[in-house]
C-alpha cells in the first residue's frame, strides 16, 4: 500500500510538475554556467603578525589596568569601518574589497590574562605587492587604533572622575555641616550624660525634693498646732488679723459699744419709742453701717492689696486681742511659707522630669551622632579614593601607549589554483536541481491547504470524533454530456457495494428516526449531488420508497443524469411549481426512486426555502416516503443548508481529496458539533480505491463501445 505522503507528493507532482522541471532547469543551467567559467587569475596572500606588548615599568595602577584591557581586542574592533576606510584610501583599493578579502585571527586569553599567540592578518589579492602594502597598512592602522583606544579609555576615566568629583565634594561638605549642626544642638546634652553631670543634676533635684517635703511636713505640724489654739484656719486667721488691726474698725467698734452701753442703761427708764432711745438706736445703726462699709473696703482690698474672702459678723471677726493677733500672724506666715515650698517642689518635679527625658534620649542622640559621623567617614573615604584615582590616572598619561606592535612584516605567498571539474560540477548541479525541484513541488502542494488523500480526511474527521460513513471510489461518467454526473443505475455494478455500505451505515447510525437526510459539503465540486443521487439509488434498490429533493436552488438540476427531464417553466413560478404534485418525478430506471428537480438557478432562493409551499412538500414527503434525501447548497457558499436543516433529521458531510479545504472543513465540523446540528457522519467521495477494469465493466455490446471505454473508468471525475 502506497504511503499517504507518497500519494500527496504524486498528486502535487502531477499538478506542479512543470514548475518543478523549471526549477530543475534553472539549477542545472546555473551549474553549467559555473562549470564553463574560465580559469581564474592567480591570487597572492600577504600574511603579517602583531604581538601584544606592555611597558616595562608601570608607575600607576590605572596604566596597568588600561594595558590589560588593551589585550581584549576582537576581530570586529580591529576591522572596523574607519580602519578599513583609512587603509583603502592609502593603498587606493575599495573598502568593500578589503573587507571581503582580509582575514584576522585573534588569539584567546587564558584565565591568568595571558595571550596564547600573536594576531595574524591575511589579505588576498591578485597583485602580490598590493597585498603586501595593504597588510602593512592594516597593521599600522591597528597599532594606532590600539593606542587610540587606550588613550580614549584613560581620558574617559579622567573625565568621569572630574565630572563626579564636585558632587562627591559637595556631599562631603553637606555631611560635615549636618554633623556640626547636630553637635551644636545636642552635643552638650551628650557630654553631660557622658561625664555624669546630667545624672548628678537628677540626683540633686531628688535630694532637694526630699528636703522640701520634710520642711513642709514640719510647717504642717506648726499650722495644725496654731489652728487648734486659735480655732481658725490660716485664711480665717488672716482675715481676722486684718480686721482687728484696722484702727477705723476699732474706733467704730468702740463707738458702737458706747452706744449700746447707753441703750442698756436707759432701757430701764425709757421706752424704745422714746426720742433718746430712737436717737441712740439710729446712732448704733449708723455706726454698724459704717463698720460694715469699712469691713467691705478692707476685705475687698484697697489700692494694690489683694482682696480677702467675704466674711460675716465683722465684729466677731475683728475682736482679736494682741496675743491672738500675734498667733494669727504666725499662722498666716507659716501658710505662706508652705505655699512657697510647695511651688518650689512642683518646679523641682518638672525639672526632674525634663532631665530624665533628656537622659532617656541620650542613646538615640548618640546613635544619630554615630550615624552622621559614619556618613562623614564614608563620604570622606569616597572623596579620598577619587582624588587618589584621579592622581593615579593623570600619572598613567605618561605611560599609556599602544598594546600592539608589529612582530612580523608581511610576507607574500602565491596560491595554487585548482581547475574545476565540469562533470562533477554538472553532477552536483543536477543533484541540487532534483532536490530543489522536488522541494518546490512538495511546498506548492502543501501550501494549497486541501486534503490530498483520503487518509488525511479520515484523520482530520477522527480528531473531531466524526464518523466516516463510507469511502466512495471514483466512478465513470459519460463524457458525451459534460453536465452529467456519475450514477450507478445498474444493480450488478461493483460500485453498488460501496453505496450499500453507505446506506447501511447511515441507517445504523441514524436509526428509524433519521428519515429525512440532508446532504451537504463545504465547497463545490466535492460530489454532494453524486453522493445524494447514488444514496437514493442504493436505498431504492433496498426496497425503500425514496425521494431526492434538490434544495440547491442556486444551481440548475442534475436530474438528467437519472434520465429525468426538469420542468423548463419551474424557474418562472417556483412556488406554484412546489405546490403542484407534478413536481415529483419517477426515475425510470430505478424502481421506488423519485426526485423533485430543482427549479434553479433562482436569485431569491432563501424566500422559496422558507415558503409554506416547500414546507407542505416536505411534510408530504415525510408521510409518503421511507427516506427523504435533501441535496442542498455547500456550507461555504451560502446559508441555504441551514434554512432547510429544520426539515431534516440528520446531516451528512461530503468530502473529497484535492477539493476539500482543511481549515474550512475543520471550522464547519466544529460549528456543526457545537451547535448540535445533528451531524451523523461524513463521506469521503472520490477516494483512491483500486477497482480492476474487469470488476467494473460487464461484457458490453459493440454498439455501446462509443459511450463507455476503459479510459473513462480509470480517469472519470466528478463534475459537481
């Protein structure tokens, strides 16, 4: 059995053989032209060598570093455009020619930084002297290039340092200013903590607080003793002492006492309404009013004195004798002293809290100062390093030279030319022509995007889990009428076996419910009408009343292949045509087979497919026939198949090698499966199945020999 890839190639070869032969001819012609070329002129190769060198004494680390980097010269660096252009101008040769004929072998550098050998420069030319001059000019240019590269690297280092140095200096100054500012503010506290004075101040404050508390405790004892002796608190004692010491109040109290004495003496002899008694009472009231007013003045404060609390009973509050007044003054003095000490104690407590907070922050301040000091140190180190690097780089200017030196002057050698062998060249050209021609044919066949063999179609359908109902071979057709399609009208035809397999598999898969079958394809010329006609014939031969309804209204009917003539007037009034039962025609050579020819081609096919007349025809056909076959439009050309699909019970997809597009079939099958359109399976039409001529053609009469001949059976193709 021929492998599928060989089949695909044979099909592509039959289609693109002339293009392949043209490609073969072009390659052979090119090899012939190459073989007959005259012997080339003699060529000369000039070879020179450069070695890596270094100065004997290195006064700076930067100089040694530059010289070490100068060892890393690649071929691309040595043969850059400016080098070749300078040499080309010097020796009067085009730069492109020098670039094509020059070769440079750059040695590798080992792990220790040592070079394994010299740099070899080769140049090929038809003139030996010019080749020598070119190599020497290249060597000189490379030596100068190495010196320029080293000098450029050194200048770049110096420029970079000088560019960066002001910024580093500024950063160092800013860091020093921050440290100075911090020391000016926080350094005294840090020093106080370090030398113990801050801790001593806290201890001294605590001692003073204890001393004041003891003093306050003694004063409180004295105040309690005086309060017990006087029966007055300090505030009351202060008020009584102030009132008792006022001379006006004392005089008014004396006057009131005298008036009261007179009233008490006269009360035995005079009545209260007596004018004298009234006069004395008025004097008493006046003195008491004056006493009250004076007490208010004393209590309220006069001038800069502080007011006293309001008192009641001025006479009772102002009756202290000198001894008690002295005790009251002592009590007031002790109270004042106590309040003074209490305020001092509060101030000491606050000061102690402030000192303790400062002492608690000392570690953070010390850490912050250490950080600032470290930043200054880092900035200073960077600044010093850059200054040292700059001085070292400027020192290296005196010792920076080229890393390369000429160690071998160019030597010229003539190359031996070998004559080409014409037979070998032609043989190689022929072999390449066969490969290229065959490859072009295979590539063009692959780019078509169509299935080449039945195996390709079967594998694609298998990947999408679509059943292959049957593989139908190529069947003969009568070429006297190009519009006919191949149909198997004879019951003894070997092709009937494949059609019966198609029918039985369809019945097995669809069951009794699959009564109306829709036959479609993805494109034209894939044989859907041929498959529909022959399925109808196989069903009728099996004793089933079968009808074929051509619903491809965009194309004319092919019913003439079944020896049925279509109604020529059907396209004028298609709705009346479908409404008349005469549209159903009997196939004369096949019993139980009927057909409804298409009235097409019609422009408004969708309107006819959705009409009530066609719907009644479908319902009538479902009732009267055992199998209804709907031959409809290809899915890739219109949506008519989807319009007629609701009348069907299942769908069959017809495919054909060399006609079915891979991507279109895949998209159509995926869409039908996802939409649950009832895809029962697929048919591979026009499959490459070997059927001998004796098995296909029964003995025929001489008068039939003009219609059928063996070549038509072997080369017959579908025309739909």
